[in-house]
C-alpha cells in the first residue's frame, strides 16, 4: 500500500486547529516525520524544542482552519 503523505499532512494540520490556544499555538503530539514535513512546507514553526506546543505560521493557521472545516464539519442543513 502506498501512503499519500500530503493527505496525512492535511489531516494533521486540520487536527492542529482543533487544539489551538493563544491564537496560533497548538499541542504537538503527532508523528515527528509529519510535523517535520509541515515545518519544511512553511506551515508551522520548528517543532523540535522542549515546548509541548508548536506555532502555526500565518499560512499554516489559515490552511489549518480551512482543512478542519472541509474535513470535519457537516454542511449547514
């Protein structure tokens, strides 16, 4: 089975929006390879630190919310 890492990255980025606090910080608890890819894409700050949170860039914050709405919400009735 071939894994589409871009889809994994999108799902993790959407879930980071779910754990937002202090406007652009999110709890990190996801696979290191995934957060490293998100960092290389410019969507989050460097996740390698002692903090339990990571910071989303402006682009990452906007994309995170859009993906969360696309993947995890129901259309209005």
